[in-house]
C-alpha cells in the first residue's frame, strides 16, 4: 500500500478492519458475508513452509491463511485461490493494507480449474480450509456466501484432493482442517490421490467434549506412517482459552 493511501480508503460499506494480533497484520472482513474462525487460525499454525517454498491456499476466502503464514514462515510466495469474487477482492485489499504484494498474491478462480491457472507440480505446500458440510445438509440458499463457505456447493472434498494431487510436486506437503466425522472419507480420498496422511491433531472445545475439528498433514507420494499428536483443548473454562492458544495464537 502506498504510504499516502489511508487504510480506511480501502474499506467498502459494511466492512471492518480487524487486528490479527501478529506482526501488526490486519484483515478486511464483512460480517454479512463470512468471517474467518478459529479453524483457519489453527491451520495457519499447524502448517509449515520452509525458506523459499511456494505455497498455495485453496479456497482462501479473505486471505487469512496466506496473510498469517507470511508472518510465521519464510515462504518465497503465498498464493490464495478464491472462487467468490467479493471475497477475493477483500483478500487483495488486505494484502495491500499489509504491504505484502511482493510475497502474497490472490487469484480469483475455481479449484476445479486450478490446473489451468497454475503449472503442474509447481507448489511445495498446499493448505486448505474447505467447506465441511456435504451439499444439501442444512442450507437453504446456495448463492449465499456463508453457505458457499460452509457447504460443498461449488467444490467438494474430491475436487480439493484432485487439485492438490496435480499442483503439489512429489514430496510436497498438504495441510487441511476439517471435521472428525468425515475422517474416514478424508483418508480414503487423500490416498486415492497419492497424498499419504502423515500427521493429525484433534481439536476439542473442552477436555470433556469430543473433538469438533481435526488438523491433517499429508505428503505427496509419501510412505504409509501416521503420527497422532496430543489433542488441543481450546478452553480451560467457558471464555478462558488454554495456555497454548494464548501463547501461540494471541487470543
């Protein structure tokens, strides 16, 4: 962003600028469309990228994962692919606000056509926070931005895996956050697309509650061996985040 350009000038009606509590980073959000959640923040912490890596975030929304990963990694480039035009536009403006144009790029496009937008096997790391719910389960308006973000309206699990298979080079890493109730389906789909599950971590809201999220790492053309990390408990008590969440994520 040009020094003379006021941050608020990049906001549109109904939008707000939120502090990400990391390296002074900010993000534009619109509560009427969709705001990022804990799942995206946890995925950005679970994923890793080495010095010089090229990273792609599938279904980036407003760009939360590439923006956060720009602060915690030395990745050479971070690309966010988003099908919803308004969300992609917000993400582009957030990149400008944070002066990240040299490292972070937002592309408006469809996951199902990503192989036409990017060279095959051109990424070292792929991240994704895809829609969790199967199409037709509990939504009424398929054109609603929140429905598109939460339900498999415009892409499903298979579309994500096929895309990752095409764009990851052999040995490339795949990171995803999803729902535990679909874990068997997820593993099957990963293996069918030569992405071997290597590491998972269950996320529980409270110590006495079952997990409501799972973080997954896969390796393109990897050998079978799965590591299960200790669970992460989000809250010690109602409204009280656990130490790891406070220390590592700034909540």
